[in-house]
């Protein structure tokens, strides 16, 4: 027998969620086969078989939180695949295995011969893992628990309510049977009571982490945003003249992100507090430039990091961004790809955004937002107007250590470097 354990997940990560088992109980596996997918706060990881055999037992089902080092399954070495063992007393007909994704009606199925029903049998009730755990501890039959969830899923608070009901005096039980139903506690509850369709989706672990960190960033930092605009004429001219030779030489397109990365580095060198971090009552001003590039992936926004970007040329920056973005969308980023950024760039313009206020990627104290390039009439002098490709840029910063004058000057520096791309060779 071999235990399937949750592997080490990286620095500061102690638990994950079993996203999906790829092998069913009783199926044969070979060494190296992917058994299950584990979702962490940052990336998804695959758990592989360490030897040939049969997946004898799944100890933790899909959707449950598991700790590093915890045993989640058993592999029996050698042998051949077999059908899962039916529990004692099961009906003689074939029944599809129940999973948390498929609600099971709370109905009693007659069998050919009478069987002894245990006092508490929660195996075929649609409930969250936390609700099941609490029910086991309280000795509560989940079939007795009422829920207002539109899909009939029993939650932890439903079990808590049943526990209170069970512990209430007998004299108080009768009035509860005729009391008016509780008021809807949310819009989804109200819709369900009105018979309107509601789709309930569980937030992925990563989405929960994103939500938590964004709220924490807003609550812990004195965040402000300043804006400016960039005339992209010079950069677009350089790209038009150089893109073919650049692609021929480096086998990568000359995009906008390399220009913005270099401009940000030049501005960070001039205003180093935007490249700092607060730790208690101390500031850590970083003398290196690991630039995070926000990428939209299926499970949510991730920010892989281009290491030592000040030492890279335009082609190397473009190649690294393409590589990291591809990993993000294929869900193959490593923990190390996401750790340790000093400043972040996010581009809402690819989705059509004209203006936005990006939220800090804590513990960083600055983030630059790019937006859509749009032709707008611009006054060249007192007499001339021209249509120019313009982009609004935004800098969100932590006012605890960055003053407004410094933030505005930083953004002006970024603007100046972008409008004179040749200067990036000297200052970027």
C-alpha cells in the first residue's frame, strides 16, 4: 500500500482545495499518472502516482480543503482495476456514484429486503464539507436539516440552526412549527422564494484569495490614484519602422509592454519610494526591479513577475511576458513565478477600458494602469490641432510613504520616457 499525500506547496502555503480527482476509485494507475488536481491560493498543482497499482481508496473527495502532508488516498501496488465496492445493504440495481456536484433527493428508496438504517446516515445528502463535519460532531442527520439554498445544498449555518432547534426545550418546539417563515436574508433567497431561477456557484479558492487580498489592500493602505495621458505617436512610429526587422532578428513581436516596462524602471530609479515596501515602522527600498505583469486567466487575475527587468533588452522582456502569460492561461505557473514583485503593470486597455483606478498588489506600494489607445484631437500649438493616438495612464500608490508630488512626478516621468522612446535606451 502507498499513501497519496498532499505535497509541499511552497512558501507560506499550508493548505489547498482538492479541485478534481482525475482517477476513479478502483481504477488502475501507472507511475507518473496525474491522480488529482489541487487548487491553492495562487496556482493549481497536479498530484501524480509514485508507483504502479490501483487507486484502492479516495479518502478526501472533490471540493474539500486539505493540509500539506495529509493522506488523501491509498494506492494498492500491483493488481488490476476493479469496480468500487458496494456498501452493505445497497440495492441490487446499479446506482451511479453520487458526487457533491449532483444533488441527491432526500427520498427513501425501497429495497427487496428490510435493512437496519443507522441512526445518522449522511452519505447521500447534498451538503458542503464543513456542514458534514459539523453534523458528524453534533450527531445530526442531514436529512432532518432544512435549507433555503435554491439547489437544496445544506450549509454550515443550516446545521447550526438544526442544532439549536434540537437543543431547544420541548415547550418551545410547538410554536416554531406554526411560525412565519424567516425573511429572505439576501437577493438570492428572495428570488428562490419567488420561484425565480438562481444559479449558485462556489467561488474557487483563487477567487476567494483574490477577493480577500483586494479588500485587505484597500483597508490597509492609504491608496490614491493620479492620472495622466501619453501621446503614443512616437512609439507607434518606432514599432511601424522596426517591427519587421525586430521580429526577424528576435523571433518575437515588438509590443507595447516592453516600452512600458522600461519606462517604469526609469521612473522607479528616479523615484525609488515607488519601489519600496512597508514592514512595521521600517521601509525596505528595493534596489532591484522585478516587475509584475497582470494577466487575466480563467480562474482570475494573476501577476507573474519578470525578474531583473532592468537587465533585459526589449526582446527578452517581450519573450518573458509571452511565456508567463501562456503559463497563466494554461494554469501551469509555478509559485516562484508569482512571488517577490516590486512594482506591477496592468493593462485594462486590451479589454477596451479607457480609464480605471487599479488596486495595489500588496505589499507593493505602486501599480501602473495602461488603457486603450484612442485617436483624439490634440492641440499642437495655438493654431494647429491633430488627431493623435492617446492613452490615459493611472498610478495608484500608497500615500503612507509616497507623497502626492512624488507620485505625480513619477507618472510625468513615465509619460516623458514613453513620448521619447529613444530615451529609454539611456534611462530604462
